[in-house]
C-alpha cells in the first residue's frame, strides 16, 4: 500500500488541535515559561507546522485506514475539492410509484367521466382498465420500495458508516499525537528555547 502524501487540507485542523494539545502539556508548558516573551513557543509551533507532513508520517498507517473508511462511507469529500455525488438510486424508487399513481388516477377520472357522459363506452372501459393497471403498478412499486428500505435499514443497523469513520479518525488522532506530535515537540523543545 502506498503512503499518503501528507495530510489532506480538510484534516489540517485536527493536526493544529493536536499540536496545541502537545504544547499545552504540563512539562512542555513549564519549559516554555523559561522564555517569558513567548518567542520559543511561537518558534516551536512554526517549526512543527512546517514539518506537519513529516510528523504525520508517524501515523501514516492509521491515516490511510481513516481515509479509506471515510471514502467508503462517503461521510466526507473523497478527493480534495470534489463534491460527493448524491445517490441516484433513490430517484426511480420514488418517481415510479408517484408517476404511476398520478397517471392511474387521471385515467380513472377520464374513464369514469366518459362512462358517466355516455361517450365512447368502449374507449371509456379501456381507459378505466389502464387506470386500474397503473394504480396497481403504483401500489406494487410502493410496496417493493418500502420493502427495500426496510431491508437496507436492517443491513445498516449492524454497521453505521459514520461511527466507523469516527472510530478510524480517533485511532489516527491518537497515533498522530502519541507517535508524531508529542515526540516532535519534546525533541525540538531545547532548540526552541536556545537563544
């Protein structure tokens, strides 16, 4: 599996948050107090931000898993800048019963109207038959659509894509903090404090 080429732009906020958490760690904060001007803290933060991709490599495996889960679940944009396409499968399932029902009712009204006016009885009977057929199709398609929704809900009950994505994100953030950001901050703390 190839490594990721750094952190995606939409994940930079996570990195910034973890960097701040590492800088707020008690021992780091106490060491940075040696420089009351705050320049050491700014230098350390700037250096870490410049090395973000290098630091993130420590949690590369977890990040690849997180990206894969996120793309599969479709909870975030899979490629930076490209929108997630909505599901087109729901459109026919909604439109077919609706169109069949509207058409069936319209044909029934026309057929019964012609019969009541005693105009073209054979044509009126065929229009009524077509209306009944279309309303039957509407009822059948509606029942199939409802059944499909119930089956889909039952299958999804065991695994929620959003929950899977959040679990993968938490694993990546923990690995990034413990193996990447915190060690980097501790390692470069003396350099930041040097005059």
